[in-house]
C-alpha cells in the first residue's frame, strides 16, 4: 500500500487578519498588547486550510454576530472564499474563566512573588489550551488549523468578547 505524498501547506496560510471594530469593546493596554501579539504571531506562522478550497493565501475577518462567531475567509486580494458561523456557546465558560485568570495574572505580575505568578500563568495556559482545542473541534470539517494557529485565533476570540 502506498502512502499519499505529504501535503504542501506553504500556501495554506493567513496573510491578513482583521477584527470587526463593532464587536470589540473598550480595552486597556494589556488586552491591546495581547491582540497585537496574537495577530503578529498568527501572520508570521500559521496553518489555515479551508476544506475544499485549493491553496491560499487567505485573509480572515473575525466578528461576533448575535450568538455566533463569524469567520469570513477571503483570498489575499479580497475575493470571497467562504464564511463560517460558529456558535459561541461552547466558548462562553472557557472565555469567562480565561478572563478571570487573566485578571489575576495581570494583578499578580505587578505585586506577587515569582512562584505565585508562575502558578497563575500555568492555570492561564491550561485554560487557553482548552479553548484552543475547542476551537479546533468546532472548525473540524470546515477549516484545518494546527494547534498554534488555534491558540492565536482563540486569543482573538477572547479579544472580541472583551467588554472592558
């Protein structure tokens, strides 16, 4: 039995990300910093392959519409590819927990001991990983993403939820 040749994913990537400004609430410098880093890291390295679509690169616009997360996927030149709407229900608890632990983390880095900061950060990463796995599951059959891409996208989903 022969194995299929490995996929060439060099063109299956996001080259531009925008967030719907109307979906974003007021945020402070910590949230703006998280958003900027997530977008920068996402553009630098990602795997993003919409099912049934041959090769990118792609531009992604994220927004929240009612109780749905909208993934508007386009070609680099702006031509439409596909839009996916995902229910936000599976993310609500995870995002809420993530915000609570992030608040603790940002307070801790200003006053707590290094051991306390590390413990909170481990919890923060664990919740972030849970959200990333949930996103991968929700995108299954729609868009193939690797774990690091899912992590960065989950950060952006959290930014869209932030209400200041």
